[in-house]
């Protein structure tokens, strides 16, 4: 176990001797670690885009600019684990908590057992008034979920929100959708093909550059039709999404699918993709066209594009809306692990 006696004068742990655990004390220092962080993220096959620098740094700038820190574990001079976090009202939480559907640290392949060292360090490097570690949105194979409980702490594991996930199988990735629903969507597409300028599929480079403006307009339109402002009505959330979309695009993680009639986009899906999984984050559509299911058509187009790029899973993230299950999704659990001082 790492103890306060293992802390060096600059916040570095020296035990066990084969590794070095260092506290990254500020957002500026974490920004400077982007290159090593990116290399670690790319070598972690289970990592999602929500642990990538593009996502976490954008989140930190808006939600916790003065409270975001991290623990970095170095093995023979190479970054082998990283856990960005922030503290709030006596609680330590993972960076990204809130608008992020999957939270976690990063652990290099073959070194997931080092999550136990990181939990020890999180408890020992934080402020004296820290009362608990609240680790939310952990997937069932998360090293932070499975690591042993640090000495001197009590734990409680609770069920978190379920995240529906569709398997992408078959030549177009759509075998999980019922034949009847695919036939209905096919009829709608054939009807729309008579519309001048009909286009359904991935966005162009120009569309990617304009993605936030299109999303903001159609997201508001979609939720106005339901009598709700939608998540982008919140100024902080809107500022974050406006920042993170170009960050994700620059990192090669952003994907969009659109339905256009003429020069007008009437539905958009904003997703992120890495490895063998795609993640649908936000979308919107013009309710004047709701009779042709524009949102569903755009989602199916995003699923097909993800399959074309080699993904075999399409994550719909939090929320049990019926359309997700109509498109073949099945619930996948997340967990919340709360560690309290004994």
C-alpha cells in the first residue's frame, strides 16, 4: 500500500520500486502531458473516446478548470496509467463526471492490476478533508471497479444507469434491426428520393466543420416540439459541446450522419468512434419532417457508417428511449463505486 510516507517532496510516490506515481497538480500540467496521454490511450483497446485527451481536456476547461488534477503512473519512464480527477465538497470524482457516459482511468495492457496502487494513491494524495471517492459510470470490466479496496476505506457498489448497445452484424451492420422495421425505413427512403437534393449519409469535411451549428439548431427544434429545452439550452453544456466537437474532429474521432433535403439539413447525428465501437452522443431533427422519421434514418445511416469503418458495436449511451431497442440495442450495465473513509 502507498502511504503518506511514500510521498516525495514533489508529490511523487516511490513505492513499489518498479513504478513511480506522480500527482499532476493542475489542468495546465495535464495539458502538457497530452502527447504521452494520447499514446497511452491509443494502446488501450478497451478505452473509449471519453478517456481521450480531446474529451477530458475540453470537459475540464468548462466544468472544473481550477480543480482538475490527475495521477500518472510511470513504469521505466513510460506512462502506463492515468486517472484524471477533480474534488468537490469533500468528494473525489473522475474527470468527465456529469456529461460523460463512460468514465474511467487508463491502464496499459497487462498492467490493469495497477489500479489498486492508483486507488491507494488517490486516497493518500487528496486533501485531508476528503471523505470519499465517488467513481461513477464505470463499465463492468473497469479496473477501477475491480481493484481491491484500499486499506482504511469502506466501499459500496451500486448499479448505475444502463447504456443500450446494439451489435453491428451482417453486411451493412443492421442485422439486429427487425426485418419489418428495415422494410418500413426502406419505403421511407424511396419516397424521399423523389425530393430534390435528397442525401443521407456521412457528412463532408465542411459538414464536420459546421457540425455544432447544425446540431444546436436541430437539437433545439426537436426538443421544442416536445415542450422541453433540451440539454443544449444549458449555457455550460452548450459551451462544452461547442468546444469538444472541433477537438474530437481534430483528433479524428468525430463522426456525423445527416439527412438533407435540398440545401437544408433536417436531421443530424453526432457520434464518436474509436476501435471497434461507435458512440451516439447527441442528435436532432426538424419536427416538420417527423412523418418520415428523419432522426431514425440518420441514426441508421450512422450505424451503417460505423460498421463500414470496422465497428461491431453502436453505443446509444444513457437513457432507455424506445427507439434504441427498436434498432436492436440491449442494455449494458454501468456501476458506481463509492469508497468512504472508515
